C-alpha cells in the first residue's frame, strides 16, 4: 500500500527547500525575507516551485 505524504512532511520539505534555494540563488536570507516567504510557498509544490516563486517575485515590478 502506498502512503501519501502528510501535510507536515510537505511543509517541512518546503521550508528546507526554500532556505536552500534562497541561500544559493539570492544570498543571506534574513535580508530578503519576502523571497523566503515565496520560496516556502512554492517549495511545498516541489523544488522547482521554490525557484519559480522567487523568479515570479523578482519579475513583478513594484513589489519589493
């Protein structure tokens, strides 16, 4: 029987993915907390979701 991931597993994976992606792509994460927030949100969907969230955040002018 295949066990589906539970929400806490997805959230933890999203948080760790976001911290890693923001650190690798943007630098120290305390300076750019908005990228960390979009990275956590996108990280729940997978590793590319975190990168896509940060890219879209940078692409929309006037947010930062």
